[in-house]
């Protein structure tokens, strides 16, 4: 095989010719040789003749999946770095690709600077490895208020970086306590509006009679108690970012006014006929499934499509691996200083307990546990005896190594039957989705329609059930 030329060789696997040509032009300033192929089979054939320094791999190809190409490349050429290119809706697959050896991923459409930086970093990393140098790869343990470098969080960081420079609305979903407001603040901090106001409004914490006034403001005498004129959140956030937390709690009538404001950029204070205009960037969040809320008639479909432009799903703490210990150590250090204590470490058995515990309340629950330990105890090391209930009790939920929930059933607890009787012949075998659907429906019925409780019985996250219900409804639809 011929020796490698000085010019670095990049193979771009992208089936849309116009996109590939555009991205190739973005890379011109780097002085790399870019070869474009449109199928997975063409990519594998090219690599047999010329091993590239870097592969930019689209996940969606006409003949095979990006993951199949990645697997073939990593089997035969494990040292060739691969950067996945994906759309917003396929971020979970991109994270999975990183588990299988992809070095990084880009969210399409990607800007020129982002593409160049990612390619440059990947090539430098590859060169260090080929020269036998030890890599000093950034751990990224802290990012814009977040702590942790697990693969699911790396995906969140990439979306924030990609979305921050735009004015497009970001819609954050995730369980309670996963850090949705931290995410909103990170988007604002990474945006060109970072020196302008960030205004947060919790739609669930304000009575529905007052939320319109909180959002748009009111004039003097608009209603009983309105003794002075008041600025609303949209006015205070002018030229900055407006964060609407728990958006799905907003009254339907106000949703229509919010939609009109988003469409026109104009609004009226309560009690005023004067129209005002502002420039705000919207970031929204909810711990519900927004599409399910649309289907149930509690959230306007047109508003959903206006706001659900760039979705970010924050992973629950139980799915973030070693991040739980990173966060716990940071919280222990911070709270020890605040409370004048000397704690500096956790006993090994405490760390193992934190790894295995389900963390139903996510980071917020972890904060409360660490605060309890620091306030009520003294010493340098946190021991198992200091950990408060229910975490140190038997019969609590734990996360298994595969991030599913394993609970120790207490005596008398209902255990849903999923049809485990012995199969006599092939005619009795049911498709797995049918068994799964029956088990989920039985759990929901047993919990009187409470999906989070049903999820607890089934040992999965509520978002899993919402997603499956939505899939089955669409199939029936």
C-alpha cells in the first residue's frame, strides 16, 4: 500500500449530493482532501483501496444503515476515527454509535465553523494516536452548569452547542429534577444573547388567573389589586431569552395568546389596548410528554409545532452512569463549605449504593440527600450509616447495570403477570409487542391511569410508556 501523503484524507459518506458539496466547501480552509460517496457499500469499497484519516458518516444511507457501516469499519480498521452526522431526531442513535466506537457526532444541518472544529479536533486526535502520544482529551466534566461526561449528556451538550447560536425555539423534556432550567441557562449562556436578560417563568407555580399578567404585564387598574403598572416576563426578556418552564400547565386560552405573540412578536398588557413588540428567544420545558398532551386536548397542536423546533431530552440520573458520583462529589464539596463541615469523600459502599440507586427524583433528590448528610453528620468520610432513608433501606428501587430498574418486591406487593406459563406449541407464541402492550395496559389499569406509578411497577421510566403508547396509537390511527 502506498504511503500516506501529507494531505489528510477525509471520506464523507452522504447520499444527498447538494449537502455533501456544501459540507465539502466548508472544509476547504482546512486543506484536506475530501472524497464523497453516496452509499455504505461505496464507502466500504473505497476504504479497501485507500484508508482515510477520518470518516464523516451520515446515519441514513440508501443501502444500509450508518451503524452497519460503522461496525464494518471498526472491525477492519479500528483506528480510523468516525464522526457521525445526524439530524435532531436521531440523536439517540448517534449516542449509540459512540458506544460502538464513533469518536464524535454532528447535528445536521451544521454550521461551517462547527464542522471545521469537529473535523480538525478528530484529525488532531488521530495524529496523536498514530504518533503514539498519550491523549489529553478533555473530560468535559463540567459544561455550562452541568456536571458529568456520560454519553447521554455529551449528546445534550452537542445539541446546546448547535442550537445556541440560532433563534430557533428549544423544547426541553425530561423527568422532574433532571436540570431543565440549567439546560435553558446553558443555551442562553452559549448564545449571542448571553449578555442580555434570561427570564424564567414557571407556568405551574403561578395561579392561572395571574399568569397572563406575569407573562405580558398589566396596566394600573386592570384588575383588583393592580395598583401600579407592571412589566411582564416578555418585556423583561427583550433581546434576551424567555424560559417557559412546565409549559404544558398553561391554560388553553392563554396558549392562544402565546401563539399569537410568537407569530407576531407583539402583545398587549392586561387591561391595555396598546400593542407592544419585543425580540425574545423562547426556550420551553415540561416533564410531561408534550405530544400526548396534544392528543389529549390539553395543549394546542399549532403551538406545539411552533415551539417544538429543536427538542432536547434530558436523561434521568439513573441513565448517566458515573455522572452520579461526579455530581455527588461536587455537591459534597460545595455543601461542606456552606455548612462549615469537613467532608471530603464517600466510603466505597456509599459510592456503590449511589451507583445502584434508582434516583426517582434525579439530581434534585441527590442534592437533598447530600444536604441531609452534611447537615446532620460530621467527619471527613460519608459512611453508610449517614445515608438517610429510604436510600439505605431494603426494598427500594435500584438501577441495574443496563439502566433498567430492579426493585426488591416487599411482601404483599402486586406483581403484574405477563403470561409466563409454559408454551405448549408454536400457535401459543405471541409477538413480543402484544405481550408488552398487555402488560403495560394491565399496569396502567392497576394504577387507575397513573402512568408514572405504572412505570414504577413495570420498572421502566414513564417516558418509555408514553413513547410506546404514542407508537401504538399512531399504528391504529
